[in-house]
């Protein structure tokens, strides 16, 4: 099969748009393989702009492991900014890949990784630009299979009309299994056409194929059932869980972007999964159990990654990096190894204790001592019990005092507003906490020049969490509470001007809430928003609440439901939820019990240290927690110099 590069037609357009460099590809470590030689060809797409999507870790992992196989090929694609999209439509240039500027439509599989539901309109925009039928049901034999992945794929029902399949959970083995099925089907002469390969994907339980399930609704608007339409199609589809992270040391050679991106560092995932049990956190719930990468693999990946990229920042990535059983030796030995180089280490650090200060101290040996960030999430002790964020205000203050005593001058605190059971007082308590931070900081540092930034986002209940049944707070409540908080901070004469309050208005969160717990009746809403010009909804300059509200009103009225029905309504325990047939491993009854515990302000410990409390994941998935310590080390020590 021969395909022709679109670049000669694209290049003249690039001179007329903003940031043309983001579209040209050709970056260090990008892979360009002969199209004709591959048996299965993927486009890996992140449905946002290059600057947001390129650093995505999941995309980097799949890109590398697919391209390592000689029978596979993977190229990338991202959302096109409206200036170029308009010119492309005018000139008839379709959505392209970054490596060889080939038409996305000519590939076998278009894999789209969703980190957020606000990327759904970007999927429609990309399909339309690619000249691929918007609706899976209308796609022809020569069009790619559109497969969703990422966290939002755990409830892909709102986009069921537009995707052919969804893969739940870890993508490494799953992408290879999908590839093998597509390869076999092609080798056999494509028996049964598109429907044939989709049936194989469904029957093998590798992917969820929405078109093979029928959804029925009760008179009150609730779902009645989601049922397979064929005997070979499973009732439920389970997530993929990769065990033995050490055998999958990806990415080892990530692409180094030419254009500016949201962050430029080499990231090593030091463990996957989290069992801290924060009840609002979908990532923690759906990625269980905890699987650690060992210190030797981490050391090898850091060494190889720096050599392959020339990047000078290494991020030790996970949902709560300080929880790795050997985080002390990892940070101190890496800091030692790179102490005489330009390489700096960073740790997404959200746990609030003195140990983290030791780590931060270790990591800032090379000179950088920017602000410290903690995420208490809830302003009051009571609310933190509700969300199972086991951090006391005294812990936080002790940690902050230690940090200010050792030279830090700034602390950033993350919170959420609109959490279940939240009152105005819970939110106003955020200000009191910030004032205490300043006061303690001044005493510990012996200076008045202490700053605290509080950053607040609206809480969005997500599928597969204990709060999947909870009512989302409405926009007015969130905005009113945040205004009151800002007023309280501003009017404080002693500390007010040393505290910065950052918050987003509640409207995008409301739409994220609509989509995250939505069902197939939202397909026409998403399509209507996109047809009305909606795209890049994650960008405040493009997001329009009015557009979403109008589309929801229009499309949902015939079903007797509305936006509030999806967002601010508490679900019944026994209500059929749109994602009940998609199995993240968590026992539904355990989730309900945890929801009741939340309302009762009862906390649940971490099973890594307190024993199993039967959330269901390990037996359901045939997996287990994999944690150290291994007692290994990076020694013999080699100090690396890049001077
Ligand atoms: S099944 Fe038990 S050990 Fe496994 S993640 Fe759940 S609580 Fe932890």
C-alpha cells in the first residue's frame, strides 16, 4: 500500500498560522518507518494540542513499544488549532500524522487516549478533519478502527456512537493484543469486514465494543440494562493490569519536542496504582493494585533516558511518589549520582509529612528550591475524613515549619470545592489554614517574606469511585463558596496579602461531571456542541458553558432528563450505572460501603501497611500488591558529570 505525504500541501498553510513548529514533527527520537513494510499501522492520538499532548506518558510508552516490533508502526497525531483547521478544510488537507504527514484515514487503528472528558469534542473535530465518518455505524471498510483508551475509557458510554472500541486499563499488553488480532484478521483476508474484527476484539475480552451492547431505559429516565446482543460477547469487560513493571521499562527514548510543551522532562514511573484510598480520586481507584518498579530498573531508566534525550530534568512519577517503599534510597542515590551534573530531579509530592521535606531537601541539592506543593484537598479536618485524605492540620503545619526552617519561602496548597457533605465553613477553613501556614512560616524562617498560594478546583464525581453515587455541587454553590473564601482572605489585614487564591469557576467542572457519569444519550449532546463550533473545551478561551447548556437542553428534553439529572442528582444504591458492565476490579458493594463510610466520616487505612480490606481488585484481577523493599541499591556509585 502506498500513501502520499500531505506535507507539500500542508507547508504553505503553516506560514499563515500560530506556532507552526508544533506541526512539523522530525523531533529527536521520533520514529519514521516505511509504511508499506508494516502489517498493522497505528495512529496514536492525544486529543488536545501538541503542547499539551506530547508529554503524555501513556502515549510515549505505546509509541515506543509498538514501533519496536518490525510488523507494527505507530505515528502520532494531535488536535489542530482552529487557525490551521480552517485552512486545511479550505484546501482539502485532512488530519495528518506528525512523523510522515500521512492521512490518518489510511491507518488501520486510530488509538485515542483520553485523560479528560473535555477532550470528546476534539475527537469529533479530528474525525471530521480526517474525513472519517463521525459515527462508528457509518464507517466503511477502508476506515480505521477508532479505539479509546485512558482514564475516560472507564466510562466511554457518552462517546459510544463515535468509537469502535475502548480498551480499559494498562495499555502495554492490550495494544499488542489488539494488534495481533487485527494482524490475524488482515492475514486471513478480513473475514466479516469491520464487524468481523470488532467481534473478535469483543470475544477475546481485549476491548469493549459498544455497538455489541444494547441499552434500555426505565420510565423514570434511569438505565434499565446494558446487554450484549450476541452470545459470544461477554456481559462485562475487565480492565487490563500490567504486572512486572520491571519487564516493561518504557519509555526509554521519549521524543524531545521542538516546540514548547507543558513540561519537558524525562519521566520515570516509579510505581503504578495507589491504595491511599482518597475517595474522590478516580486514578487511585482504577489503577489498583500498587506495583512498584525496583530501584535498579529506575536507575537504568534514568541513566538511559538522560543519555537518549539530553533532558536535564528527571521526574519520578506516580500518583504519590513518596510512597515508594524505597523512595529514600532512590532519591538519595540518584541525587548523589547526578550531584556533579546539570540533571535535577523532581518528585510530584503530595503527601504531607516531615519525610517529604527530607526528600525535597535531597532533590534540591543541585540548587533549585522552588515552592513546595501539598494537597490537603479539604479545608477542615471533618471534610478530610469524608474524602479519606488522612492529613491532619497539625501534620501540615509541622511539615511547613520544617520546610520554612530549611530555606523554603513558598508553599502551594491544593484543595477541592464542592465535595460531598461540604459546608460553607469547610471552605472558609481553607483561609484559616493558609493564615496558620504564614504565621508558622514566619516564626520558623525568622522573616515576614513567606507566601502561600491556595489553588482550588471544583470537585467532579467520577465513575468507579465511592462518590460515583454522589450529587455534584451546583455551579452557584461552588462559585458562592469560593467568592466567600476570597473575601475572607482579602479582608484579613495581617496575612491576607501574603496569600494568593487561585480558582477556576465551576462551569467546566459541571460539563466534565455531565460527561464523566453520562450514558449514550449524551452522544447527540456532544455532537450538537461540536456542530455548534465547540472544541478545545479544556481551554478557557474556547469553552462555552452556554453552548453545552443549550445542547443538553435540546437533546435531553425528549428523554425527560436534563443536565442537572446527570450532575446534581444523587444516584440510588441499586440504580444501574452506565459503567456497571465495565469492570475496574472494584467490588460494587465495597464502593457503596466506602461511600457510606464517607458520609459517616470514617476513614480507611492503606492496604499496603494495614492489610487487605477487600476492595475486590486483587482477587477479581488475579493480581496482588507488589511492593518492596528489595534492599537493592544503585551502587557501585558512579558520579556523573556533564560539566
Ligand atoms: S484487594 Fe485488598 S490488597 Fe488488593 S488493592 Fe484491594 S484492599 Fe488492597
